[in-house]
C-alpha cells in the first residue's frame, strides 16, 4: 500500500492528506484489528479532478461516463437516490470538502458551514425550503447549498446491530477517514469501475485511506450488462483494482447489479431477458473467480433481483449485500438467501456515502475478508473440495499456502488422467494425476509451465512426474507420456525454456555426458537439418542424430 502523503493540496491533483490532528479511536475489544495510525493525525483522502462537478453541478450524465470525464457516474442504489443523497458526506468530511473547495475552486465557507463559490447567486427561497424540509425529515442539524448541491449532516442516526461500514464513490471527493472510523465504520466499499470504460478517479486514495485507518476495504463495480459481456467487465474490474487477496483486510470484489440509471441503456433490466441477465452474472462471477480465486459479493435489491433475474437462487453461494431502506430489518430477501451478509440500510448517514452493517460475528467478518471458501450468512457454502491423488500432492507440497485455493472442481484430463486448477493472488497452478505417474503440481505461469501448456499440455509432453525443481543455474520439470517417454523441460535466465527428449538419442547423449554440467542448458528444441535432427546447448555444443544411419555426433560450435 502507498502511504498517504503529508502535503498541501495542489489543484487538479489527487492526494491523500494527513492533517496534523491526533485522535484515539474507540475500538471494541473483540475487533480483529485497530486503527493503524493513531499517532499520525487524521487520514484524509482527496480527489480534486471531479470536485467541480460534485460541488457545482451534481447530476448523472445522460450516458455512462468514461475515464477522464469529470462526472463520477452511478453509485450503489443510484436509481433510488436523489443527487443530494448521492453526494452526502458526514459532518467531519464536509469540513474537508470545504477546505478542498476553498483551495482548489477558490470557494469560501459560508455561515451555514458549507461552501459557496464567490459571486454565486443565493439559493431561491423555494429551493432552500425544500432542502430544509428534506433535512428535517432525515433528522439533520444543518443544511446548506454548495453550488446546486445540498449537504445534509446527520447529528444522530439510528443504526442497526452489526459491524458498521460504508460505501463511497467519486461523489465523496474529500473524506476524513479517521473521523469515519471514530464514528464506528469498520469497513468500506469503494467504487472502482463502471461498465468497461470508467475507472473512478477517487478509487486509489479512498482505497488507501480506508485501509490506513484500520478498515477492511474492497472495490465495487457498477455493472452495465448491455455494454459488454460479464467476463469483459470482470476483467476490467480486476485490472483496475477490484481484485482480492487473502490478506485479511481485503473484502471480496462487489458486483453492483441493480436498476439501470441511464435512459440510453434501455429499461430497468437493460433490455435483457431474465435468462440473459443470469447468464451475464454467471459470466462475471466465473471470470472473477478464475482471476482471483473466490466468488464476488453481489449488491442488489430484492425487487430488482425478482424483476430482472426471475428471482433465481443459483448465486446464493455469493455473499449478499442487500439494499433495503426505512425498515428495522429487511422484510424479504432474494431467492436462495435467508439473510444478508451486508445490509445497506440508509443513504443518509451517519457515514459519508451510504451506511451499511455486516450481520455476522467478528470471526465471520474476518472470514469474509480472508477466506475464498467463506460461507454466506444466509446462503450456501462456496468453493471446491480437493481430494484423491491431487489432494494428496496438493497438501504435501504446501496446500493453500503455496498453491492457493481451488478454482475448479476436479476434471477429466486426457488418457484417463485428472486435473484441478488453483489460484493464489491471481497466479494459477494445476494439479495433475494419472495412474502411471501419480499426482504432481504445475506452475502455469512460469516459463516451464508456459512451455508445457504451449506444447499441448498432457497431450504433448505427458503428465508431470515431479514438481518444478532447481538445477545448477536454472530449473527443470520432467513429464512422462502414458507410453513411458520422458521429456525434461529445462530453464535458465539466459536460455529460456526448452525441451529435451530424454528417451531420444540426443537426450541420452546429453545425459551421458553430464547434462547441464556437461554441454549446458538447451538453447533450442530439437530441429531437423536434412537427415539430421539437431539440438544446441548453452556451452557452445550441438548434438546431431542422423536418422538415416542412427549415428550421433557432438560438434563444438
């Protein structure tokens, strides 16, 4: 993580600022971790590029935003919100917004405790009356215009039982994370991407700022299903910060799938049938799990889920983040879930953005962040089991700590073999088993693994008979066909990876004369020159095998 900087805010530059004021967080005794910077001052994240839109002209564009636009696009629950609710910040974070507006936009604090651009006209009486009525209905203590934005600050807001948290986007361009933590927030979901064209300008600083004060944090993706495939949007999300790692502090990526807020994209279900929507969600989920090793969480409402998916239960092994406002407890859940994991219970405080709670214990909360096989509180268990010969070698060679968690079930390989794939921090490995070779692991992303894959997997070199091992100056792994023919793939930083057919004349001569300590690492695979098959080695030798007379020769190049 990049630590927040101590700096003065420059215009149009994103910065995470540590204001010089100390605090002592209130921490429950059973919390898994505490604020990490209690002696370093308030942690504040600031995003200045979209500030003018947020302060002066807060509205959703007619079409989805693109990276570089000055509009933050849609947020969680966007269709259900006014722009006043979309731009809501806590009282402490409003003070930071005032500072930023004053520094960047040249605005000055007004007597009401909000910002106003010099020379701007006052809000009309009718507008002021409307804002005040809204504030009173929400139990606010102060209301004031910031351009056309009205910030409503909560003095005291009812909060349901559970571990409290929040979700934010670029519509909250300045957040005092220390104050949010002191108010009770222990996790944050941060808008990361939307569709396939927009990455939030505020993401980096919000993601870092929430982490710096001790919160668990994760990214969320606002889905635009009619814009591209689910897999493409999952890739865009992961590539731009929405991944997951089992560090105990990172929440699973959140798929925000809800009411279409853009008239240009069709009806509330994006003009998609229920079957098409379910296929889209599965495409996103499958790719996210393939990339990260775990299922994403799903944010939605029961009404939208029923309308647009036919109230399917097929995704109830995903953590559920349910939006349900104005109730003491959600009255209904999407099919397959009997309760929520996360509940977005209001969009009007006490925290900046929207306020949420996690419904389980601290141990379950820790599992949500750390375990790829986390069981949703009201759903079914996810994940794949590992057993048989693959399970034996998987556990014997380090298990999840070395290879990560399984991302597929065990499947059929060629020639009566079996395989299963694993991912750790985005790095894939495959376990192989065959009755003639036993079980062994392959690192897909190493040069040797890539060589094996490009040769046709087990249909090319056969099944691995060992794990990748170190050699003098490099590494190797041996593969065996069902006919008993061994191929050794050798790698060094100078030569890359090449295959030696140990069952052939060249491989046998190379082995007899000392292998890599004799002629060196192979610098080519076998190749034909007339009637001779040849292979070159790093110490300046070529071994040739004459297919006409069976003679083998060694030439110093």
